């Protein structure tokens, strides 16, 4: 599979190597927005070991799908270890945070819709 330029226009309708589409950077978090619509976003992240996102809330549900490595994701005070091939949904309005137990990559899918 050929490497592709990661702009939304360039990969629509093409097969994509998700894990290979963003590189780890020492001591950093790297992100690439794959979809950015009024109805939701899809963002690819690469976290170096020990990097993370501090506790925060978002108004909408968000799904994390881990495509490489392992992270600890805390949702409403409850820790979850999530590894390659696994996912977790973080409910809108609930506090959550994450920490890279080892270098890890994830797809973050947020659907912007009102809670029912």
C-alpha cells in the first residue's frame, strides 16, 4: 500500500494504513484531523509514553479506538486500560483523561449530537 498525503481530500475513497499514518515523536502528542464536519470529527493521535490529556469534559460522546499500544483512560474517576484493537466510549459531560502507558495511537471519533 502506498503512503498517502493526509488531507481529507486526498484520502477519501482510498484504503488507509491508520497506524502508519501518524508517527510517534519523542515527548510529544501528534494529531491529524481526518474528518471535520458540523456533525462530528475523526482525529488520529500518536502519544509518546507518559504523554496524555489532563482531565476535561466534552459536550458530546467520544469514542476512542486504540490502533497501537496501550493507554489508561479514566472516565468519571474509573480507570480503564485500553489496548490495540479495543475501544471505549466516553460519555458527553463526564470528566475523562488519558495517559500513554506505552507509546500508543488512537482514533478519536466525536459525534456532535444533542444528548437524548
